[in-house]
C-alpha cells in the first residue's frame, strides 16, 4: 500500500466512476472511503441509485482497455464469469444512416454484459482492496472547508439507515455522484463562481426488455445496432448479455419515446429503418416487461474554465459530463478520466484542481464532440452547427454507405466510435478518396 500522498481520501458515489476512482486512490492514500446512498446489492442486481442500469450498456474497446489498465485481468475475469465477447465489426451488425456495414473480423474485441453484472464485478474488485471501505446507505449532504474556504477538508454524511449526520475529514474528496451532483451548489455555498455549462437538449427516451432468443436468431452476431436517420430518428440495439440472454433497448428523440406496453414496444421496434431487430425477437421469450428511462440532455460542466476552485475537491464521471447514452461513452469516459487521475497522482502530490480539470477536459473533448456532432445531424435538435459539424454530418452518411462494401472504412469508423482512434482519422485523404470512389458516377450501388 502506498501512502505517499495523504492519509485519507473520500469518494462520493459507488457507481462506475466512483469505484474506478477508489481503485486509483487506493494506490496513493492510506485509506479510501466510498460513500453511496444506495444499499449495495449482490453482483448482477439492479439498484435505485443507478436507474440506467436496466438498459443496454455497451463497453467500448477503449473502455475495455482502460478497465484492464486500472484492474489488470478484469475483463478476462468478466468473460470467465459469462460476459459475451466478440469482434466489434465481425460480430456486431452496424446499421447506420440506413446502411448496413460489411462485417469482417478486425481483431478489436468488444465486451458485452448487463450493467449490474459489470458494475458488480468492479465493485467486488474494489471491495477486495484492503485500504478501501465502501459505506452504503449514506447520503453525502455537504462538503466541509477550512475557515478561509480555500480548501475542502471533508464531507458531512447522513446514514439513511440510522446513525444521523456526521463529519468525515479527508485530505481529498472526489465527487462521482453522477448527473445529480451537488458540486455546483456546494461550490456556490463556499463562495465560488459557477462553472459554465454546455447543454444539448435531445429529449431522449429509452425502453428496454430482456429476452431469451430462439437459437440462432442473431446468427454469429453478438449485437446489432440500428441507428435513427434524420428521416426516421428512431433506433434500437440488441446485445447478448451474461446468462444466455439478450437485452433490447429502443430509443427515440425529442419526445418520440418507445412505449412500455409490450404491443407498443413491438410496434416501435417494427418502425425502425431495418427489420432485423423485429426478426430477432420473433418467437423470443420475454424475460422482463419493458422499462423506460428519459435522458433530456447531454450536459458538460466546464470546471476547467474556472479561475478559482478549492483545493482538495475534484469531480469525475457523469458529474462533470454526461453524454447522450446512445453513443455508449459514459463508462469508457469515466475509466479514461480515472486513468488520467492515476497519472497525475503518480507525480507524488495531490493534483491541483486547475491541472486536473484541464487534463480530464482534454479526455472529454473527443467523446463530447462525437456525441454532440452526431446529435446535431438531426435537424430537429436545437444547437449551433459549425461549418465543421455540417461538413462532417454530410460526409458520415456517405462513409456509412461506402462501409457496406469497404471493410477498411467500417473498421476505421468503429475504431473511432470505440474511442480507440481519433475522429480526425476518418477525414484522412486516403479514406475520403475511398468514400468518393464508392460514390463516383456510375459506381455500383453499395450492397
Ligand atoms: C439510459 C442510459 C444508458 C447508458 N448506456 C451507456 C452505455 O451503453 N455505455 C456506457 O459506457 N455508458 C452508458 N451510460 C452512461 C453510464 O451509465 C455512466 O456514464 C456511468 O455509470 C458513470 O456514471 P457515474 O458513475 O459518474 O454516475 P452514476 O452512474 O449516475 O452513479 C452515481 C452514484 O452516486 C450515488 N449518489 C448520488 N448522489 C449521492 C449522494 N448525495 N450521496 C451518496 N451517494 C450518491 C448514486 O447512488 C450512484 O451510485 C448510460 C446512461 C444512461 C442514462
């Protein structure tokens, strides 16, 4: 155990971001205490504090790498416990902009599992760390500060199963309480300026149901994604999860939400651009009723732009930035941020807030631009469309069409979406030429 930086660090929230953060802090602090208002269930059991955990959670290849960097051997363990895995182009059917990508093995493994399974296993790994204590049923109500308010000195917590309110001193407090983070309020109570907030209203609605499919219903595919188009913004994704089951999530934007009554759910699935999802669930055994969740907007707090910020408080995960979940970036972004924190701590001192927030902002820029740029392809979504966004949104459907025949382009695209490569790579001259070649006058229509 390494206690080089401080005696006690506190993490608020024991979901993916908080757990990964605790794993990182355990290497640099004598003790790490993680508070969550929920009771922590068995592995694979849903919990109230994470209502999104009933919906499909895709872990991008970059997220898989990042998890293994933080917890060596984690994904091999998950696969050993039954998490399906396969190639992200060879075993996933991508249907984007009304075109189905040509499938081929590109040796980029993806991992699928239900969200409670994934989080539960990460929780088990973190709970095994000798200097980490997970305190459940405890609401964090405030941060405490030194009299000059320049430094956060701990938190005030309230045990929801009794025990009343108490102060917990800490050298470092990291807020990972998700979209509902009270950090903006706490900062204002301490006399700090509010951070600017970027917001893209998407009015997204999800509905999800779990099935046991008939044998061979998806062929050799482990998942399939049908994205909406500007003409038909409805989409859906079905994926294998542990236990031989499949999870189907349907989504619609700007209030056009999938219903949760089974006939309405099926009718929504049948209204997608492709019929593959409807074909896959034909004769399937539903194991749950459809459940819904709403996601009004992608929100990004620009803490990196603040000139003053108290020492001893950092924020991570959805509490800083929560992306439109259609693009499946949140857990990967949290894991990358935790990795960035680890590299800052490796310098042997508590990260200064300014340096920390600037560092994680750089990791957030790309997934944020991808999600926002893609949302703005829908003309109904309000927001400023820069010349670059307009150009990219005219180009991508052409690339998707070309990827129906050209594996090089499909590979390049899924590597970018999987957060392995930078998006600029899609605009490389050789790739643009391949797209143009497919769309040259007289070219055969993509199949
Ligand atoms: C519908 C939906 C689908 C998604 N799909 C994907 C996907 O496919 N792939 C992907 O990578 N990501 C996906 N995400 C995002 C992903 O769920 C999050 O990015 C990820 O969970 C990291 O979030 P977090 O840990 O920062 O916050 P959260 O997961 O929101 O967790 C916050 C935690 O803090 C606790 N808490 C809150 N307030 C307090 C308090 N005051 N005191 C104590 N505890 C508190 C809560 O109980 C909870 O445990 C999806 C999100 C949604 C909404």
